[in-house]
């Protein structure tokens, strides 16, 4: 948003075309980001479904071998087994229940990071479309651009409604929404890191199922533990779903409704100027612009930096209670991606912040025309630069995750001969601590949350 009212007509035209170029690139980038996420979400869903079916098949084979071994021991010892439900049926139903829980959890992706990025891209897309429309109307259809709507022409009101003043409001609304969604991404990632760091505290509640169980008492204990764990998982899933709905409502309100209110304030603070010139336009009162636009921008920028530092510090201090190099690498890539979002945010808006405060205190910015042009060109580029960061990171990580996938597959093949799962899909087998399996529920939450965000190995083609 140009905050300088002392520029000539030619200068405003140059700035307008700079904004149009930047916004055009941002439209391409925003649409590309949304399409990329949607395609990879579909691919990931298919691969996860296949992986769960394979995991369930392995579990059933392990259960059958455990039951056969127990029956063999009973026959050799001439002990009559007590009457109880079939262990195979109990374990199989437990596995199916857990698998269904994971399917339901994976289907509810609306509070995952990919959803936040999609909303950020939509906000960038709206801002770019509005900006191109307003700038083109200012340059080529100026009479319509400044024409006061008939319904407000006879009212004494500081901002008589016109396309120009409404344009200031809708552009402001869209940009403020991008500020809030950028902050929401960092807040949500911090919350997920915070939750995952508690994995060690609940390790003692996990169950370990061994293939070498040789008697009925062991099988009964396994069944009881799994059934109890299933009940707890169901309760946790219900609580998680309710929590996710509340989180989604809060973020939607903060990131869409509040920017709309602030955009309306910008409309009320707009006024037509230079009506006698060849290129009349409208400007927002600097005090209203400071309160309704730049204060939210600065607050979101500082808060995003703060959360990024917190996440980096937490990752460095405790490694999220995990000794797995695979998980540590995954979390490291997440932090790098978040830092990329922050860098893009700074590139797009730091020149505009500097330009605004120069004009705010000096009441003139003609001597800094170059800064105004850079500012107007860069401020709509967030959608395009985010898209480029996706592509560059994807290329760098593709080989890494392909190698990681092969290592994990080999590791899982070796572990299948020693351990049996309770049916939960473990997110690629990368959630291990020293000598213990970490809580599957929390591990899956972390893995599924960032799967699209980091283009994990589930999304790569051989």
C-alpha cells in the first residue's frame, strides 16, 4: 500500500505498474501452491491407505504366529485352556479399530499446517487480484475509479464511498489476513513442537507386544492392555477433534474477520485527493493507516520472529525427547521451512514499513522514490516467493527423503521379525527413543501434521 501523497502522476504510474507486476507473479505462485498441496495430499492419502493395509496384514500374520505358538505350548504341557474370546479376533478387532481411528484422524486435515498455508495462499491471491484491479482502474479508468457512489454523494462523511476508497479497504483486508495467517503458521508449529516434546512423559503408558509370548496369561494381558489403550485412544481422538474444531474457529475469526473489520476502518479513513489533476486518486489518513494496518503488520512480524526463535531454541535444547536421527532431521527441515516463510515475510514488507515511516515523519517521500517503487513491487510478492521456496526445498529434500525411505523400509523389515504393532501406523517408522517406542498417538500427530509441509518420503516417487 502506497503511503506517499507527494508523488507526481508519472511516479504514481510507475509505482502502479510495479505493483501490477508483483501481484501478477503472486497470483501464479498462490494458485501453484494450492494446487501443489492438493495434489500431494491426494497422493499421500493413497499411500498412507496402502501402508496401513500392509501394516494390518503384517499384524495379522504376527498375531496368528503368536496364537499358534501359544497353542503348541499348551498342547505340549497338557493344560486345558480356559474359556475366553479368541485372542486373534480381539487383537484383529483392536488393530482394525486403531486403523479406523487413524483414518478418521488423517481425514480431518483441516487444522494441519497445509491448511494454514492454503489459507495464506488464498489471502495472497485475493490481495493480488484486488491490487491489480485497483491499479489498472486508477491508470486506465480514472473517471470510474474516483466516481463517488450516488448513495453517498449527498452525505457529509469523510470517506465518500468510491471504487478508490473501497479498493483501499479490500486490499488492506487481504494483506492484513496474510499477516495473521503467517503468524498462525508459526504459532501452530510451536504448539505441535510443544506437544511432541511431552512424548517422554507418557512413554511409561505405552505397551510393548513381543512375538515370543508363550502362554495364555501373556495373551490375556496383551488383550486387556490393547483394549484399554483403544478406549484411551478413542477418548483422545474425540478430545483432539473437539480441540481442532475450536482451534479452527479461533483462527478463522482472527485471520479473516478481524482483518475485514480493520479493512473497513481503512475505507472510512480514505479520502479523494488531487481531484483537479489528470490522475486523481485517494489516500488513507496516515494515523488511521498506522493504527489499522502497520500496527498489526509490526505485531505479526515481531510475534512470528519470536515464535521462530522459541521453536529453534526448543529443538536445540531437548531434541523433542527423541534420539532418532530421522525425526531430528525432519524437525530440522520444518524449522528451516518456517525460517523461509519468515524471510519471505521480511523481504515483502520491510521496505514498505521503512517507506511508510519515512513519509509519516517527513510528509514527503519524493527523494525516496526508488524505495517506494521497490516497496510497491515487493509487497504483493509473498505468494510467489512462498511458491518458489516450496520448489527449491522440494528439490533439495527429494534425494534426502528418497534415501531415508529406503533406510526406514530396511529397518522396518528387520524389526518385523522382533516386534509386533498394536495396529497404529507409525508414520514411516521414525518415531523411536532410546530402547523404547514412543507414543504412537503423539508421533502420528506430529508426522501427519507436517507431512505436506515438508514433502516427506511418503510423497516421493521412486
